[in-house]
């Protein structure tokens, strides 16, 4: 799936939704850039492969568009951006267009290492960024 920070939620086509076994929960019409499209809504589990490991599975809302759209599946903000801090890197090539994920840690759960802590202790306590 393409990660799209401009999409409200995940979007897939009807053929892919059938292959995934998604269950219709609600119907309506989705908003596109220039028109409205008939759709139904569901939820799906997404697994993200990070360079060194699989991240924990997430359940995200998904809009299933009827007809020939979308041309490819999109992973939008709902469910995904609430679970990860996402850093888009737009520097010079080869890094241009890369993004990095780290699990979101609420501020109240973040522990700041004590002053004078050893390097290994700081690494254990500090959240991954």
C-alpha cells in the first residue's frame, strides 16, 4: 500500500477487498479530488514491514471503492498515523522520498533518562525516534 498523509483513511478497490475477505459494515459515498464515488466501509488488519522487523499489526478503517478506482491501495492517516510517529525525509537523493516510523509513545509514558546516566542506560530508557 502507498502511505498517503493526505488520505483520511485506507482505501482499496472492491476486487482487493473481496480477496482480503473484508466484511461490509456501512455504505455511502467517498470524496475524491473531483467527485464522489460509491463505496462501502470496513476494517482491516495492516502489517508493516520495517527494514529490520515486522511492526505490530494495526486495525484500521478502510473505504472500499466500487468500480475501477483506486488504481492502487492507499494507507491513510486513520489508525496508522495515531499509532506511529512518521518522519518524512525530503533531502537530496538517495534519501529523497524516504520516511521513517517509530511507535507513538504518549508523553505521559515517556521516561527521560536521569542526568549523568550512562550511554547504555540512556538508550534503554529513551524512546526510539
